[in-house]
C-alpha cells in the first residue's frame, strides 16, 4: 500500500512536469497566431509527439498494462494539446504545408492502427495467459524505441554548441524540464513492481538531460548575450517524450 501511494504521488508529480513540457511550445504558437504565419517553424516535433502519446496511451490501457492510469491521463492530455498545436499550424501554413502535415498525420494513424491490430490479433488471449504481459512487452519495446529517439534528439544540437561555443539555441528551461521529467518517471518505474519499459527510456532520458545541463554550464559564459529572441524561438523544439 505504501508503495502504491508513493508511486501515485510520484506519478502525479510526473504528470505536472510532463504537462509543463506539453505546454512549453505555447509561446511559439502565440507567435504564429499573431503573425498569421508559421514562418520557419517545423511541425515534425509535434507530429512525432502525437504518435508517441498514442502509443503510450495504448500501453497504459487496463487490458495491456494494468494500474497505469497516470500514464494514460498525461498522454491523453498531451495528445489533445498536440492536436490543437497541429490545428493552429495547419490553419496558418501554406497549401503545401497542409498537404505535408496531413500526409504525416495519416501515416502515423496507419502505423498506430497496424500496431494495435497486430498486437490484438497476433497475440490471442490464451497465449497472453501463458506468457503474461506479452502484449505489454511488444508495445513497450515499440514505445521505448520512439521514446529513446525523442529523448536523444536534442543531443544533436550539441555539435553546434561545441562548434560555436554557444548555448544560444539550447534553451535552459527545456533542458531542466527534460532532466526532471526523466528522473521523475524513472522513480515512478522503480517504485513497487518495476516497469522496465518506463524505466529504460526515462533513465536514458535523465542521462541525456544531465548531459545537456553539463554542456550548458560549460558554455554559458561564452554565449553571446545579444541574441535575437525571435531567432531563438524559431530554433527551439519540443521534446516529444513523456513517459
């Protein structure tokens, strides 16, 4: 009981931190709304987040992975937020941009539908009883694959940081949120019965976040102070990972 209570509390904290991550692009979309133009903003991080949220919502369903309601709630909320972002982007982008967003979105729905169909039809109930959580294992591996990709994506900017000796396009608040998000969901996975799929990707995420913060501390003083806030906003990306 103590483990369940502690797990619930940590999960709630994780939901709050993850919610902050989902809401972090709001300034970007306020800028799009004011200018009536998407400019150089890229919709792919938000499209990737939609797929990630769909997969984790499926992973947390009672018939897949019981007692994971907090995984479903935060990713369900995140899915709604990301769809709003994409709706704004779709409204203000060009015809070519709309076609690209629609194509990616349909492909994601097809992929998600294929995952659901494959795991529900290829793993029947009697086999699931023989090898419990078989569906959770298959879905968890897929979720972890995309989660690790999302957590590692901000590390690609480190090459530019090393080259320019500047953290101008490496937002500190996002790095901190990513680190705390990884730590919190790692703790959640370790309390009570260990959830290895939440554990693996989020422990790696915490390490990736720590690396970002260390690099930020090293190059902060050498960063030019006269950066253009608009340019910085254009280059910020949301980390499309929650659990």
